[in-house]
C-alpha cells in the first residue's frame, strides 16, 4: 500500500510517498518550516508540500504526520510544541490539515513515528518489545510492547526524555525538574562545554569556537572529543551516564528485547555516548537478563519519521 508520510520538524518539513509493505520511499520533498509565522502558516506550508507529493501518486487516501509535540490523539490538537512558537493548543491542527490536504491526515508524536518506522523496517525488526530514544535538541521516545506501539492515555506514553534522573537538577521545559533532557540533550551538552570555556578549563573547545560562545554546539564538542580533548569526553561521559540511568529504568519497567538510540546527537556522538551508556547499564542493572537485551543505534536515519507516520496512518483507517 502506498501512503503519505509527513515529518514536521522545527526547522524543516518533509513529505513522502511510502510503500508500507517494503518501507521504500517512492517520492519525497522537503522545505523549511515557517516556524515564526504561527500555527496556520505552518499548517498551510505542510498542506502545500503534501499536495505536491500527492500529485506524484495515485489513489492515496490517507496520510500521517509526525509532530514535535505532545499530540492529543483524541482531539488531534498539539498540546505542547516547545520548539515552534504559537498557541498550538487552541488550533485545530488535525482538522485544518485534513481540510487543506483533502484527505484524512493523522498526527502522532514524531518519535513515536520514528519508533514505529524503526520497529517495522529498521533496527527494531524482529523485536516484540522495544524502546527508542531520540537525542537531539530534546529527548523523545517511543515504546513497543508485545508487538504494538504503546500509546497510553491519548498518546502520552513514551516520553522517555522526561524521566527524572536528577531530582535536584535543572528545571525542564515540561515544568518539572531534573529530567533526562536537561542533562543529556543537545542544549545540556553545549551548556556544559560553554561553562568549561568560561571557567578557562584546558579544552580544545575554546580554540574551535574562536572564543565566541555563540558557536558552542554539540557538533563542536563531538569534534573536540574525537581529537582527544579530555573535557569534551568528560561531558559525553556524564551525559552517557545519565542516559544509562534512564535505560536501566526502561529495562526494569518493560524488559525490552531491544533499546534503540537515535536522533541527531545520538547518531553523531556514537561511542562517545554509547560507551558510558553501556558501562552504566552493566554497573546498575541487576534485575533483568542483560544478555538478552540489545542496546543499539537506529538504522533508518531521517527516513524513519516519514515511514513511521505512513504506518501510523494505516492503523487509523476504519
């Protein structure tokens, strides 16, 4: 079956025709997200891109869209969109997008969509129970239990980045304190690097940014770490340790066969992050059969979102 899949990101939009039998992307288009222009303008841009892609296919009647948000599956509204400005909860996102595209479009959280795509066609193939962490500007997640994407109450299950791993830690955008996202996501990594430069610690990061703190990014920290910088490696050691705590929580809660680590930073950092993750798991996990749980990276890259969104849409056909 050929289905429309859409990936709504804070910086870019992507739409694709997906063969949901093979996971093949048949046609794809991308454009920047007009994030500052408000919910209606963003929705109109998504609809325009979707219509362009639909013109390349035949008899496509439904689509899905992964959104960087807490999606209320009952109302189709985006209740929390931290990286795209606007009063999204007041905007009838699903209904307006469906009207503009001319076909039913079903929203789901973006990392739930990624989880679905990876489970069906990527690193999760063959597992009946798994968890997926996507590490980028924030940390999103998704869970498959007994061969089914677990959504909980109106799609809220799987917010793995909002496990509290440091009760006295930084306040999170979600409203609580000490979430995994505050210590292991991109902004936390960049902030730790900036603090090292401000405190004049001996680090290559200072020379890589030319003294301009605005240029501190996770990519710079990764570059310094690969060049052997001890401070940069320590930053990833700490982030990986906290991520390891979260994975142990996941393991003892759902006993997954597989845990997938992806997202821009999760992929780019590689073993800088995964080595302390695996070490922390070995040290802290004693209640689950560790030899039967595989911790690995995702496989589909940025295709996972559109593939998963298309798969989601098909589950919504009555």
